[in-house]
């Protein structure tokens, strides 16, 4: 068998991808509805609603920071099962109404549990994908995120308009239970011990963050910050533009763009390198945000969603693959954790900070400003990773 075509679609790959789908489904369903819930039920302000949205990701960030180091001590499968158990139990707190502070606490705890479970799932996937198909494999794994990104917000927006929040929370509980049951069927191979297993006591940053993954993770953080504006405020912006019906299909179009491109971009990264995907993806993401800022009709609004999906969706999967490829197998858990820590920081702190900016600029100007920030990522990517990969590719070609 050709080494480059090592098996990819194994039972464990499919099961772990399914777990990831249900986790991300719940994440995105609540992301697009919880702000509205906070405003309607607790009369929250824009910044408070943004905090209710973003504090979940801050919780995810917290879970990842502490789990990245302990993941291999506890065991990757045990960590995933533990995280999913706590994730399901914490969902029950949404049914209790003790005011806005309790909701914020629930969101934070729920985020921690998702951080634990998803870090374990991402590490397991990175472990079982053959090295020769790492970019392609992570790209396909990310399709589970893509589908959840489409279906979660679609169902969330539909249910928020046609159902009750109690039904939304019930659906989240059901999906948590399903993901927990699936995780019990996953088989995780043992991990090779690190070359030097002697542990040095005391605090070290490298015990919580993989230094080799930090440069590419910075790009993920800034891209995630820009995307947070879409994730948290697209329903409010659509209402402002009188495009509520189009907003229902925004994330479906977003996902179609990723589904269309992912089979090509993942393979392109493995064959040609990350630069061939990242530069076009960043540019398209910036154009998508700019187009969104000027959207006056459904076609332009949905076209912006397509471009944002084509851009940010491939930035996300490619930077994750780069982070994993740069690190040895025994630190893969930390590399995965580092990638998600930076992405979650952008998505988590973004809604709260952007809530203040919106009150000054309005939605249209905000998206225009963020399109400039996204365009600046072209230079940042070149400085932090792109030029290094270019030199490495030249060396490999001439060797």
C-alpha cells in the first residue's frame, strides 16, 4: 500500500469526529441564542449579553490550559469521557433560573467541561491520523466542526423564533448524552514515551503551552477575534439590516463554502505546504468581512457568509494542522491545547470587547474595521510562520 494513502477513515476517526460534532453543535447553538436569552429573560445590556456569550469560551480556555498538561497523565480517552460526563451534567444548570450571575457561572463551568472534552478529542484525532495525511485528516475532522457550525446556528435561530429556550436546553442535554455514549466506544492507542521522561518540578510555561505552536496560534487568535463579531452579533446585525430571514441561512452558506473547499485545501497543504492555503484564505476572509459591512440585500449578505466560510474555515483547520505538525507526538496534547487556547481567547474575549465598540461604531463600521484587521494578518502570517515554511520548502526541494 502507498504510504501516502495510509488508512484515514477508521472506526475511531469516525467516532471521535462524531463526538466533536455534538460538542460543537451545542457550542454554536447556544452561542447564537444565549445572548438573546439573556436580553429577553434578564434584560441584559449589549455588553452583558456579549459577556454571557463570551464567558463560555473563557471557561473553555481555562479548561484547556490546565488539561493540556494533565491530558496524558490521566489518559486521553479517560479525559474525554470525564469531560463529556461533566459537560452533560452542567447542561442541567440551564434549567435553573437564579438570575444573570448564575447564568454567567453556568456558562463558565459549561465552557470548562467542553474545553476538557474537546481538547482530548482533538488530541486523539491528531494521534490516530497518519503523519503523511495530517493536513488532509485534520481537514476532514474539521468538517465535523463545519457541519455543526451550520446545523447548530440554523436550528438555534429557528428554535429561538419558533420554540422555547427550555426546548433548546433539552436538545443540548440530549446531544451531550449521545456524545458521552459514543466516546465509550473509542479505542485510543498508547502514546510513545518522551525521550527524556525525567520531570523537572516547578512552574514552567512549557508545561501548559507548546512554544513551537505559539506563532501560528497567534494568527488563530486574531482571526478568531474577527470571527467572533460574526458569531455573536450576526443576528442583531441582520435585524438591523432587515435581513432576519437571510440570517437563518447564513451559517448554512458558510458551511457549504467549507464543505466545497476542504477536500482540496487539506490535500493541498500536505502536498504544497500551508502557505498555499493560508494566504488566499486570509485574503478571502478579509473581503468577506468587508462585503458583510456593506450588505444591503440577502444575496450580498449570504455571499459574505460564503466568503467568510471559505476564508476563516480554512484558516482554522490549516493552523491546527500546522501546530500539530510542528511538535513531537508526546507533546501533541499540548500543541492541540495551545492551538485551541489561542483560538478560544479570540472567540471568548472578542464578543465582550466588541460589544463596547459596537456602541460607538455601529455594526457596519465594525465589520469594515475588522476587515482591515483581517487583511493585516497577511503580513503577520508571513512574519510568524510563512517565511519559515517557504525556506523549509526551498530546502526540501533542493535537497
